[in-house]
């Protein structure tokens, strides 16, 4: 038996797509010691992402999902990390080849019903919504499963998705709200950093100083929120002395309905997510 054959037999987790998200998960799984590179494989399309990921991490590379599943029948889990519009390109043969396997999809807006139609014999189908900080292991992922996960499958799901940060379960019907909050949320935080920076510049700071102050204020506040375990409202009150500068700012922001604006944004994102899922 060649070394190549031995490697293929050991493969447990297959990635369809080797772009930003697949690379983040692979790197996270390896960094956290959840598995070794010989237990992972990937496939990509034509832009060289698979070659790059394979060269950088040592995971096996195949020309297609079909070839990967035929060469390594011991694969337990298949992670779908292609763009939603690329899903239709998966050949019908994958239905039989994924019999008894765990399918984890991170495709935004792809309902479990469509995944079940393509992978009808899979043991479990998991639909997950990660977010971009997952690329540095600082994300959060919520997922829903079509049927309850047995203990060993649960540990596979948590090992794979947990490589990007904490993982929590929700009903599938809540994934549009999850998308609107944590999926799109990093963009809201970046927009807030931009606003803080621009506010500082408007009050006379240089762009560089304003940016560093804005970024570290958001970073430090988030860390304090996590480490203190306190409610954000309590931490906000602790910074706000009566009749002080913070109170002046917060009253002005409240008069312009900051809270309502953010809630309305999240509502708009949820509605758009539902609309996109309908196709
Ligand atoms: N970015 C996020 O924060 C985020 C959050 C939640 C969910 N998602 C979801 O994550 C998924 C992946 O996003 P991404 O940012 O990682 O995309 P990406 O960087 O564009 O990666 C897509 C990958 O799929 C490969 N591919 C395309 N068609 C294929 C096929 N038929 N068979 C096998 N591989 C194929 C591409 O290969 P080539 O490059 O070689 O063409 C590439 O490796 C999307 O569905 C997105 O909705 C992303």
C-alpha cells in the first residue's frame, strides 16, 4: 500500500471549497489540535485556492468532491464552504456517496430542505452561520441540525465549527435572525469604528490617532465586557458620571435614536436574509 493510499484512508473531514472560510476552519482545527493534516482533505474549483490551502497546511487536495469521496470512503464529515450559487454545480452522484455521513453547510441562506434534497442519505445535515472574525478564531457560530446529533457527531460538529470560536445551537427558523445579528454584525461594528474615528477627526485629532483610539476603544470594551461578565448596560452606567461628558454624548445619541436605528438595521437584515433564502 502506498503512502498516498494510507493518507487517503485516514481522511475524516472533507472540505468542498478552499476559500476564506474553509481555510479558516482548516487552520483553526489544526491550531487547536482537533486533528492532524492527514485527516483533512479539500477540493476547489479553478482559482487555485485548493492548491494554496494544501501547500500551506499539508491537507490532501482532490479534483472534485466525487473523486475525494470515492478515494477516501472513511470520510465522516463533509463541510460545504462554496458560494451558495456554486451549490447547483455539485453532481447528482454525491447523493449516494454521502450516505451515512455528516454534512455541515455554512452556505448563507441555504435551507436545510435544499441540502436534504441533494444529500438525501446523509446521517445528519447541519446548517451553520459563522462570521468573519472566525478567520482568526474569534468568531461565533450558530447552527441548526435536521435531526438530533448523536454524541460522536456532536463532537465532530463542535470540533469543526468550534475551530472558529464559540458554537451554539438554534432552531433553523432563527438562522435569519442570527445572520442579521452575528453574521452581518461585524460590519455594523466596523461602521461604528468608522463613525468613532470620523468623530475624533471632526474634533481635531489626526486620522491615525483617531483610528487607533477608536479601534482600541472597541477592542478593549469588548474584552472588558467578556472578562467582567457584567451586563453591557451596567458597564455603560459605570462609565457615565452624572452630568459628565459620557452622559452628554449618550443623551445626544439617544435623542437621535441610536438604539432604534441599530434594531431597525437588524430587522432589515433579517428580512433580506429571508428574501434571499426564497431565491
Ligand atoms: N465570509 C463570511 O464571513 C461568511 C459568513 C457566513 C457564511 N459564509 C459562507 O461561506 C461560504 C464560503 O465563503 P468564502 O468567503 O470562503 O468564499 P470563497 O473564498 O469565494 O471560497 C469559495 C471556494 O469554493 C470553491 N468552489 C467553487 N465552486 C466549487 C465547486 N463546484 N466544487 C468545489 N469547490 C468549489 C472555490 O474554488 P476556486 O477559488 O478555486 O474557484 C473556493 O475555494 C459562502 O457560502 C458564504 O455564504 C461566509
